[in-house]
C-alpha cells in the first residue's frame, strides 16, 4: 500500500524428528534445522522490519550442559544480523576444534544453536519502542528444565489491562504490561502449576525428584496448560512456545484472525505464518501444507508425537482479509487468484469513471504490492476492449474494409509502469513543511506515455491515511497532464481501527473517517459527533461483551459513493489540474474475492471479539478529547 503502516509479525517453528546424525548423512550437515530456520525467517521478511529473534533447544542433554540458546536483534537488517552471529559462533567453534567436524554428538554438546527444536520470529512492532527487550522470542527461565518457557507470536490482545490484573490476582508481580509478557507469564503460571501437581503425584508413587523428571516430561499435558492459560484472552493470535525439556506448541485464536500453517512428515514438523514459505523452503506441493484450525493447537511432545488439539471453542471464522489483500506473500496460489479477482471486480466502476473509453486510458499500479490486483483489473479491461472491438466490427460489417478492420484489431490496452519508488529517499525529517517536501519526491514518474486527453487509472492495495497519495502520488501523476486521475483501491474504505496486530489505532488518521466528518459538517449534522461521544462515555465501565460500536452512526447517513467522493476532494489539492476520482472495492466484492477470509472489521466495524468494540469505543473518545494516546 502507498501508505506505510506497521503490520504483521511472522513466526517459524521447526522440530526435527530424527537424530541429528540422520540429517548429517542425508543432507550433509547436522545444521539442517538452523539452515531451514534461516530460510523460513528470510522468506517472511515481508512481515518484520523492526527485529528478529531465534531460539533453539537441545534434547536429552546431560546436567551442566547448556541446552537453550537465544539470539535477538533490532538492527536494520535483523535476520541477517542474528544469523551472522550464529554462523560466526559456529565457525569459530569448528575452527578451534577440528575434531568436531565429523562428530555430530560432539557438535551438539559443544556448539550453541545446534539442536532439534527451533523457534524464530520476525517483528513488526505495533506498540512500544523498538528496543531489544521488545524483540521475540521471550524467555522465562528456571532451573527445572520443564519450567523453562520460550514464547513468540503474531498477536495483539485487546484486554491487556485485564490480563495484567489477572496475573496480580494470581500473586505475581509482572515487570511490565506488554501483552507478550502477560501471555508468557500466564502460560508459565499454569506450566509451573502442572509440573508441581505431577511431581506431587510421582512423589507419592515413590519417585525421587531426579527420577520424576523424565516422567514429568512424558506426562505433561500441554493442551490442558493452554486451555487454562487462554481462558481470558481476547485478540488475534498465533502463539508459539517451546518448553525446556522439548515439548512445543503453536496455538491459533478461535476466530482464526491470525494465519497459521503447518507441515509434518517423518523427518520434521514445521509451522509458519504463511503457506508458500513452507512450500518453498521444503519444496512441497500446495496440498501438503495444512492450515491450523481456529482455536486449535499443534502440539509436539518431546518423544516426537504430534497432535492437533482443540483448546478453545472455535467462533465464527473471521480470518483477516488484509492478509489476502496485502500482508501475506502473493506467491501463495490462493492469494494470487484472490488478488487478481479483487482487481477484476473493480472494473465495472472503473469503466463508469472513464466513460468506457479504454482507448484513451492508461492503466498502472502503485506500489509494487498492487501488481497482482492490477493484472486482474487489466484482464477485465481487456475483456471490455474486446467487446468494443466486436461491437465496432458488427456495426460496420456492411462497409468494413481491410484497412478499417486492421485499425480496429490494432487497438491495444495501454498499460505502463507510471510510478517508480525511489528507495534511496527516506522521510526522516519530522518537521511538517520539510517532511511534506520529501514525501512529494518519494516516487518518480515515467514521462511521455500519457496524453492530455487520457484518463490515468492507478490501482493501490488500500488507502489508509491517504497522506502519500495527497502529498506525493497524485501531484506527480498530475505532472503528466492527464485529463483525469482515477485512484482505485482493491480494499474497501478503512473506517475503523484495527486492534489485532495491524498498527491502525487512531480514527482521525483514517481518511474515510475524516471524509465522514466533513460530510457531517456540510449537512449541518456535526452534533452527531458529540452524541456518539456521549454514548461511548456511558460504555466506559461496561463489560467488554456489553459494549456496542456506536461509531458506525458517523457513517450511517452517507452512501459509500458519497464518502468516496469526499475522499477524492480531500486528496486533491488546489494545485492539481486533473480531475481526481477515488474508487473503492465494495465489502460484498471483497468477500466474493476472498471467501475464506471474512474478517472485515476495519471496513464494517463488525469486530470478531468483544474487545474490538472496546477499542473502537476508546479510539472515538480519544479523538473527541484530542487525546493522542493509543486505543489499546
């Protein structure tokens, strides 16, 4: 999307099911798992720019030997940074100890990061400073092997305050309120409790503490721990965890908001945020990779047994549609088709906007992530052009000459690469006037391909704030002197904040919300804003399940077209000579294109969890009071 927004994190978990010697013999290296983790994380680089982390666990080590390794980075190239550190450490050990070269057992004992269980995370922070302490995986340490817990996830909880207070009620003293910490401590609390119960049971059976340890590992009920831990969670999540003795899990939220895929064979269990990542890294077919069902966890015991357990009763599936529109890699076979369909379904409205004049219209896209929906739009435009050719031939069939027929057949759809992002420019100055000037030059345009009588149609993934469109793209398109600039969004109007992982927390940042406010002013109905505010204030002390989304009333008086027209005005400055028109995808068409991902709360205000209504309620109160705090 042309507006930069912070978004989804990515997770990767690998469990090797064979001894390390097996991978050395078959693949030439005992570091097979480390190598695969690098690829899984690098292939999800699109999901994380703020930081990356890696953790590994060695199974069946002797007391006194290190079995957990972790490395994290918040450098500008965090994935490269952590694996450079890992490789440097491995290479130093191998150079200093040539005897390790052909002895996998020695490698495992002496070299960090080499193990059977791995967890990786790429972070795109939605809240808090980009400090190293904010980078996953998080580690909860204990001298009891079973009580060590490593957690990483792609998630955001809407009820962090409640979760924090629940920990206090359990007698804990959390060091901070961040949802990652509260989640880890909640799981850790019930992990500790379960270990204690098992030990007491085994003690009665006559086992010593040392003798009890392997039996605890065998009998530990991970599903039970997760059920107790997740009881009060409200949010979207795919949470991965490793326990020091070797059990592991990944749990997905009951609405399926956050994505999660897995693959298993007799060598490996792998889980990641995106299907094509697993497909590419392990050279698999599309159908080999399964989606983890909402409310379920994939659990791998230390002994290698893998099970899928229902942890939370699934709710109506509301998988995030932004995953399909923008966040996930377009190389997924289903996502590629869906993005093309998003572009195709927009074509009827585009044709109306250009008065069906496909001959005097140039089609393009911005940014590069909109390219797939552009292909779908162009295919639909080509169908229209072919229809026009057929119509012209039939109308002129009585007088049609070879020359005229050739002229009709030579009409081509005009597609061009109009805008090119200058990756060298960074809008690092925060002072408004200077920053605006920099923003205006983030993109270069291709001159000489647009004529004064032309329409210029540009498709974008989505329009969130509209800042880059207004300050840069539309102005630069106008330099080409088109008759009309039609900006097309493959996503519907973003009207409400997200609270499940995407950094869209403030209502006033959304151009659709600002357009609705302008329409209320023009219609002498701005008092509605205060009325909605009062309704929101009355809900502050209600339970989440009782809170309603009264912010919908801000939009109820207007059609989608009226809001789009007002957005067109807001994004077109007086210096722009061309007529500017903005076209949005309809919610109905979004659902047609992405039938499995019906999570549309940012467009409709229909939040899948009660906490969502709490967030939009708080966001509106913050807006009305001029409070710049986040809504969650």
